[in-house]
C-alpha cells in the first residue's frame, strides 16, 4: 500500500476538519487509476464517537459507504434521511450535498468505510454553506440484504 505525501496531507487536513466535529478519519489506501487518467481511488475509515456529526459538505467524488459498526444517520439534499446499520451501504454522487451525517447513538460509536473515486489531488471534503446548498440529489441505498 502506497500513499503519496500530498495525499496524506490532504487526508489529514480533511480529517482535522471532521475531527473538529468529533469524527476520526483514517486513510487506508490510495491508488492512481491507470485506466482512468487523472483519477484516483481513496479508501478511508470514519469513526463517529457517540453523538457526533458532520457539517454540511460534498465530496466532488463518487463515494461508496459501508457501515461496519453502530448506526449512521445520513441524508443527501433532496433525499430522505435514513439510518444505516452494519452491512448496509450508501452512495453519494459527485454533485450530491451531504446534509445529514451523524452517529444515531449517543452512547456507542459508529464505524464505516468510504471508498472515493475522484480527481487526483482533489480535496476529499468540500464544506457547503447551508444557504448555498442548491444542488438537488437523491440517495442510492442498499440494505445489504438479499
């Protein structure tokens, strides 16, 4: 596993933004996507301590979320607020605005993996002012059950 220095700086800057809200972000791997010039994949884990939440943001990336532990409440602009539990997944597109992201529990942590497919070197998280959140989106939800 090789993570470039600039990628680590970017991930840790992003992590420090989220840590201010209580989330702990850990980079797992980064990989240039040779078949898609200028694109990269990034895998991170996020741990929401009890009662923590994210500010309104977007990723400017394809984000695939898979819940490992606990329960996560999520919503993108124009979609329904949903609660995900272990084994469930969620997708956010490059234009989606993530309006709700929080731990559903005030007593237990929640942990999830995020795989981002994005432009190489682009920021992982872009803050969005709640009054300027103008892009409509709808969530893509997979219960993980067949």
